[in-house]
C-alpha cells in the first residue's frame, strides 16, 4: 500500500501555490539541469504558454529565438557568480517588454538547486517612459538630471548639443555642470565642515564623519540636538545656518532652487540661463536635482543692441539739448547782456520745449534701465520737507502762470526717509507736473504729508479733469494715456506713472490713485519713515561747511568732455563759484593733464572717442600720482555701479543741473579736509560667535579692519575706544541689548556720528521705533554677504 503524504504538507503546497498564483510577477523555477520545474499562473499569462507545455522542458527551448541566447547567458552568469541580476528585454513575438530577474537558489546544505526567474510585464511602463523621453527630447531647453550623489542619470539631446558632449561620455559620471563645460567655478569662500564651524560634538550625526560638506543634503543629519523628517522641512531651517551660508557659495550644487547665467565661448559663443530645482519624492525626501539650460544668446544680443541703440540715440540727442539748455539759462540770467521781455518770452518757450524733449529721453532711458535691471538706488536719510520744497520751487513759474492755488500741509514734523533723493524728487516732480497739466486755470492743488505707524503718506490732490475707473486700472502701465481732447493736446509718452510705480516699489513703498472723471484726482505715495528730524546728526556742521567751501575758492578743476560747448558750459558754472578750470577734450589729453597739473578734482564725460571715460578713470586710479584725485562723472550713460566700482567719487547725469553740480563739488572738496584716516573700520556686535566669524571673514576679505564685540557693554566700550566708521549691530545681546546700545551711542558726542546698521532675525519691537529709527539701515537675518557688503560700501561712500 502506497504511503500518503502528511496532510500538513499538502496544505503547505496548496498555500504556496495560492501565494504564487496571486503574485503580479510571473515565476519560473529552473533546476540545475536547466529544466523548468515550476511555473505560476501569472507566467502563463505573460508568456502566453500553458504550464503543461513548459514543465519539464529546457528553459531555453520555450523562449523565442531572440531570447534564447540571453536567457542561457543570464542563468549561467547568475549561477557562476552566485548573485542576482536583472535585465529588460523587448519580445517582438509577444509585442511586450519584459523585465527578467535571475536568482540562484540552494538547498539546506548550500548545494545549488537551480535558478528562480521572476518575469514582469513592463510594456506600459516602458511605453510611458518612451513618451516622456520623447517629450524631453523634443524640448528646445537642455535638461540634465542628477541623482543625490551628483551622478548624471539623463541628458536630453538639447543639453548634449549645448554642452557639445556625447551621452556615452557623461551618463553615470559624477560631473558638475562647470566640469561639463570645462570650467572651474570661482568662489570667494572655502567650504567648511559643520562640526568644525559649529564646534559640534554630536558624533552620532551622519554628517559628522561624512566627507560631504553639504550637510543639508544628508538625511537624518542633526543640528543643535534637532532632527528633520524630510528634505523640505530641513532645508527651511538650514537657510539660516552659518555653515549653509558659506558652503552654498563655495560649492556649485546646493540642493536649492537657483538661477544663474553661464557664458560658453567654445565651440560657439552662447549665453545659457541655468535653472536648478531639487527633486523630491512624495514623502519629501531628496532624490537629486534637475538643471534646465535655456539658450538666451539671441535675447542677450537683442537686449545689447537695444541698449546700444538707446544709448547712442540718447547721446546724440542729449548732447545738443544740454548745450541748448545751458546757454539759454545763461542768457536768461543775463550773462550775455540785457534782454527784453519778448526775447525772454521766446527763450522761455524754447527752454520749456527743450525740457520736454529731455524729459522724454530720460523716460525712455529709465524704462530701458528698469527692464534690464540696471536701476541703482543711492539710499540715504533725507528730510522730506526738502524734497517737497525743491519740487514746488521747480514748478513755481508754471503754477503762477496758470493762477493755480497751491497748498502744502505737513500734519506732523517733516519726516526723515531713507531714499534715493533724486529718484523720489523725480516721482514728486512727475506727480505735481501732471496735477498742473490737467488742472484748469484758477484750480486748486494740494500736497498733504502725514506720518502714520512708521509710514509717511504723501497725497497730491488736484481739481483737474479726473480719471475714470476704466482708465485707472491701466494708469500705471507703460505707454498708457487717458484718451481725451486735453491729454491729446498736452501730449506725453505715457511712461511717467509706470516709472514712478517702479521707483516707489524699489523703495519698499506703494502708490495708488483715487479719482472720478470730472472731479479731480488724488495720487498717494506711502514710504517707510527712517528717523525723526532731530536725530539726524550731520557729519560736519553748517559753520564748518561754509568755511570749508570758502577755503576752496581758487582750487583747480579739470573738465574732461569731447564736446567743446559742454566743456565751456561747465567752465562757466565753476568759474562763477571761484574755481580755476582746466579743459581736456579726449582721454589721452585728460590723463596727461591730470598727471602734470594735479588738479583738486576732475569732471569726466564717459562717451568719448578713442578712449572712453571708464578707461580714463581706470588709468587715473591705477596711477599713484593721480589715485587720490576725486572724479565726478558727468554723462548720459547711466552706469553708476561701474563708475563707483572703478573709483568715481560721484555720478551725475546730463543734462547738467548747475546747482547740483556745484553743490557736489563743494561737498567733495569740503570733505577732503576731514578725510585723514583712510582705513575703514567696522565694529561687529553680536552674541552669536558663528555670525561674527562669518562676517569677519567676509569683511576682512573686502579690506575692512574689524573689531568684535560679544555683548552690548563691550560694543559701547569698543565704539568709544576705536571710533569705527560703521557699527553692525544685533538687537538681542546679553548685558545690554541693541536698542540700549543705539541710544547710548547716539547720545554720546564721541560716537553720535557713527552710522549703525541693525541686523536681526527677530521682529522689531514696535514700541522702540524711535530708537530704531536712529539707525542708518535695518537688515533682517538671513541676508547674503554680497547684499551686506554692497550696503556697507554704499553707506560709507555716501559720506557717513
């Protein structure tokens, strides 16, 4: 009688077969003789073969001809290497794409029994992958995917073409974008290990012993005894870390979204805009990053051509207009003898139309600068009363001519605001000019100034034609003008209000209009208040300035301009102030005269033939014999940043404002008496040693002499002893907080003139606004070191 298997074994077999049948993958088990001994139902469906026709057959014989060699080789390899391997193969006979995984298995005594083959139908996945690759391949932007170890996993054809590389050369390689371009990224910073910078003792942290300086990319890395669950949560905290600030500048990839421009010279000149974005999974874990390469060469060329065109046209227009305006002013002032009333009337008409042309050109240049991101604000504390007074005086003649009733009301003390004086004057002039233009004779115009909760609100009201609701929504857009018989008669470019809006928003303010057709308009500007009037302490008293200006009469000034008429005009302005003028009409002559005559100051045009003004300035500042001569640029080229970077003392635009020119020169030559200590000293007061370490490292590299204070009392002591040119001050410190330090420094005669830049990571105490307004500038942590150094350079350059 045949012995039956135990019932429990039968149950185990049934349970095993049930599990195998429920799997989504096909399973084939092949013995060591390459014969199929097991096949589940999923394998039947995938291979379209009945189990009865496969069991006991040689594994190679049951597959089509294209897979026979692959299967045989894979099994042999898996058995010989005793390791699993996988492959994806297309099976044309089945019209499928299969993923095959081969794993050898042994018995309890570790004797080889055979191979398990797992089969997955990835046809749909492969089709979706092909569709996605087709989309990525069809885009004109280059795409490069990197895994979290910085290895390249994919490049589309556009990226390969832009980088001039072959896919086989770089796929799977650990290369940065700069290495792909054959470049080396220049960095001002050297990377540091977080354990060294933070003096960390957390040895269990994964970043502690890692060679990766980008600790923010390491999952489960700790900092300050805290851990993060995923990349997105963690990176928000890392942004404020001193290690991140240093290392994200020192290395190319940061794991954060960024945009930069890279220029490629070979094999062809290209400018590429590179956008980096991190790639995270649904759980928020960091997987790598993707770089998008957008070729902006054509855009750059068009932009350059546009800027060159605007610059050239404006130069050709502004040069003669400058001469016309200047000489008309001289005639009206009686410099050429007495003129009768008819002549005065005609000359005033010429002057007004000349001013209209200059204003139009200035608007076009402003729009060009705004669109190209070249607007540079020179921020300093200004009494707003002075701006209003200057604006009203500018239009006094027009107001009287139309018999307009103008009222100016300050409901509080005239506020001090941190602004670019010229730009805010431009906004006020534009708004008041519009009010005058569109208000009929004998109408009313009012300027109201109110301080509310740290903001100054300036409203310019008129009883003019008003603006409908439909027109108001487009009023601040470029080239838009309300269509009416009066606006057509008055004319204009439709750029003024658009420029005003941009200027105000760059200052962190707002502008809006309240109006109704036929019932007048109210344009309101809101700007943050900087300080109270009595708290602004001038560097030199009025008596001292007066005596200084007098002491400089007869000083020699070299005027450099390739337009003889303009040079003559500047000469007349300066000689009226008592200065002796030397003239040069080209760059080479200017350099030779500067070396020979050693003038006290140089006024310099930029657009000159053979050698432009920037090159003249560069040579003057590289020559020890002319290095210390102040240079004031007078030009239609608005590139203040470049001029200051090379060494200009001030930058004025044409057409020349004679009062402004004389004031700037008087101020410069006056301040030179007091500029004995050329070394710039900065006191950093912060209780965070890491922040002090970072700022000291950066600012010393910029040529500053640094003093460090770890608390408020130490800051007061050092300020009184070292007399720094500027104080960088944290608000939350032990012993004495930042508010107390500000009050103490500003009340002391020895330190009251020192500008203070407040830096904090916390909200400002609104109850201490009066004290906070004594500071020159406020910066919220975190700020970039580039922003900080630029701001400090601006403050020091403005004469604090």
